[in-house]
C-alpha cells in the first residue's frame, strides 16, 4: 500500500482470472451486458498450463477464478488450473453459478480451493428462475451440487470455505431467510448477502425494511460452523453504491479477462482506457514490463478522472484504508 502511494508498484496480491467469456445463463440483471456482444472465447489450454507458474514467479499470492460474463466451470481445463495454482502455492478462490460443478469437478474444488462461492441469489426455484432466467429445476441441481461439495469436504476433513452468495434482487429478496436456512441445511459455511448493482427503478421495488428483518432472522441461524455476512460497507443504507474520492487500490489486484485483456480496475472491464496489455496476443513477460510503468500510472490517473463511470467499487474499503492509513497517516502506521 505504501508503494502504491509512492508510485512504486509491487506485483498484485491477487489476480482475478476470467477463464470464460460467454455464459450459459442469461441473468436478468447481469452487470456485464455490454460484454455479451463480444465473441465467446476461452483461455487457450497452453496458457492455462503456463500462467500458474508465471504468477508464482512474479510474486502473486492468490488467484480468484471467475467468468467474464461466463462461468469458470464451463472451461474444460478448470481442473488443470486449480491443480497447478495449488501446486505453485497460490491461494485459490472459485466463484461459480454451481450448475456445472458436478461430481467430476467437486474433488478439484474441495482439495485445491481456499473458498468456493456459489452465486445462487434466491431461496426458491421460482425466484431463482426469475433472477437467472433459467428453468426452475436448475435450482435443485445447484443446491445438490453445493451439498455434494460440502459432504465431500466433510468426508475428507478439508477446510474449503463453501459460500452461498445472495445478491438482493427485486424478484428474490423475499426468499432471503429461506435461502439462509437452505444454505445451513446443505452444509455451506458462509452465507453472503450483498446489494446488487441495479437501476434505481429496480432498487425501488425492494422493501429494505423487509430485507433487514430477514437478515435479522437469518442471523439466528448462525452457529460455529455457519456464518452470515452482510456486505454493506460498499453501499449506503438505501443500497446505493459508495464511491471513493480517490482511486488508490487497483494495483492490489490485476484482472485478466478471457479474451486476453488485462485491466487495471476489476469493475471497468468494458472501458478501453482501463486496458494494460493482452496476455494472449503479447508475450506473458509484457505483463511485468507494463506493470508499474508510466502507462500503468497514466491509466490510474485516467481512472480517477472517470470515477462517475464506476458500476460499483469492489475495492472501496481498501481505498479507505490507503487514504486513512498511508496518505493521511491517521493510524500512525510506523508507531507499532
């Protein structure tokens, strides 16, 4: 963080690696609608094998596998990515919709990830179908897949953190408590509640008092092995996004899209001014050359000129920490 303030960037702590561009789901409120117009693509198999060692050698500590308007479980080489990242001592997080995480992928998620999160966002089949624009029976498949992973992890005493993720949507917010109950019943460890990035007209359809009441009821389900998390620090009490006054934190992470683009800000994949290089068309070592370069620092300055464009701020609290602890020194960081 001090290096960020000084303009001397270390390698990112975590790389967000999107293996797939193109999704089998057509979620109603998908925040990556613009990317649906791009050609579908997947990271080439040879790069799936090379990138884990590259990240290790560069000094990256963790990797979150996700989809770029897609799902990592759609990639046939996901097991290879998981195994090699683990081999090179990189902490792995896996975020997926759960539909394709069947018996063949379960052992890889159980043995090689630090956490596996499932974007369910509903507590009934009908509300799930309304949010994700899929047949209602998909909900049953997802719930069984989560339960299978939990049972597998318990059988082999594996510490993988299994998360049931619930974004608050107009179509499903009334099923929040039921979702939490199901999550505990099937063996999830964490239940994560978070406002979604929605148009104002959609947010107004959500009864926030009812949401808060259900959260309070859900908290009563907590045990030593089942925890409820509310991601509210990035949002106002009325579910509007919070926006930093200055963007500091993007160099803590690096986001690698499935089409090869490496972007500085995880939340602005669509913006060309956010692009550092392309790890598919360029040599991998180009990533090291551009990281922390004048081009990179100029992109960070450009991001600060377009803060109003932000869909959300994933790194909001890290921005707050850097501003308060390292820029203004409100915490006296040297006086340990």
